[in-house]
């Protein structure tokens, strides 16, 4: 009887841990960590350094670790405010995540943020201030901005690349191409945020949330998304022309082809496919940092 109880207890704990990892979207955090280290490597290599400098930079590791905890906390609070909508749009995953109670979820959110701030303080005081602002911005986005169409997509795009600024702040280096590349990357994230709203359309309609498809209507919102994709295409093409064709720009070429393809997919409401294409593009864009 005791053995069965212990086994049942271990299974419950295992399921709760899986639910926690689902809540914090570990795959997004993993990509962010990879992107931060690759960005740091690009900056160091352009300054004449090598990977040993990267390995022994404890402040960099502190920034990355602080990013892990603060982003995880951000996803937790975002899911907390999105619970009702997610219950309609993805009921199985959302119900599974309820294995962790709301009180426990909020406690984990607070603990993760405290850990993030303390680790950031190890890096430097200015990095600590940066993460305090980042944590507040993530909460403000989830609590307030997420209810404001047009602005919330832009805010989500900025938040998705904000952790890279901590790396730039740490090394105090600025490279025009990396900045322009980052803006183009953000335009892809913004386009993906728009596409995700079509996938969440049912939940937004049921709860009367002010998303772009609900506000403009499905067809007008789709045309708006196509317009944004075209702007992103021309922006990427301009970068390619200005900086020239090189092996380091292969991602831009792939992105332009993908955006052009997505224009047709959006026209026929293949939103899941478009979202998948953007996920792949974001991963390729991160690995492309090695060639910059």
C-alpha cells in the first residue's frame, strides 16, 4: 500500500513538472538561450576575441540565466491571464496545465522573478535594472497591453527580442548590420503574432476579446496581415540589396522566399502552416548569427 502511494506520489510530481515545463514554454527559452550565446560569440569574434572569452565570461552566463528565469516567469503570468481563452483554443493542454494550482503558479512566478533579479545583480547593477524593467514590461503586457489590438502584437515582438539587448548592454558594442538584422527578425515575429490571432479566433470571439480579426473582421484582418507580410518582404529585400549578397545573408533569401510563399498560404487560410513556417524561420534566423 505504501509502495503504491509512493509511486502515485512520484507520478503526480512528474506530471506537475511536465505541466510546469509546458507552462513556461521551454522550447522558446531554449531558443533564446542559444540566440544570446550566438549573439555574444558574434560580438566577441568581431572584437578579435575567441570562444574561450565566451566560456569564462561569468557575467554573460548570469545574464543568460537571469533571462531564463524572467522569461519563464513571463510565460507563466501570460498563461495565467490567458487561461479562459486558452481553455477554448487548446483545451487539452490548458486542462493538463491546471495540475498546478493558481496559487502555486503565482508563487513560482514570484520566485522565478526574484531569482532572475538576484542573478542579474551578480552581472552588474545596470543589468539588474534592465531585468527589473523587463519583468515589469512582461507583466504590464500580460495584464494590460494584451487587451489592446495592434499595440499588443508590436509589444510582443519587442519583448521577444528584448533579452538580446542585455547582451549588447553587457558588451557595450553596436554593429549596424546586427541592429538592422534584429529589426527584420522582429518583423517576422510580429507577422507570426498576427497569424496566431487567427488560430485563437474562436476563443477571442467567445470571450469578446479585442483581437485584430475580431475588431476588423476575418477577411479585413487577413488583408492587413498580408500587407504586413509585404512590408516585411520589401524591408528584407532592401537589407539584402544594401548590404550585398553573401553567405551570411542566406537567411534573408530563405526568409524572402518563405514570406512570398506565406502570402499565398494566408490567402487560403492555411494559418497553421504559416505559423509553422515562421517557427522554422525563427530557428534558422538564430543559427544564421554564426555567419554574420
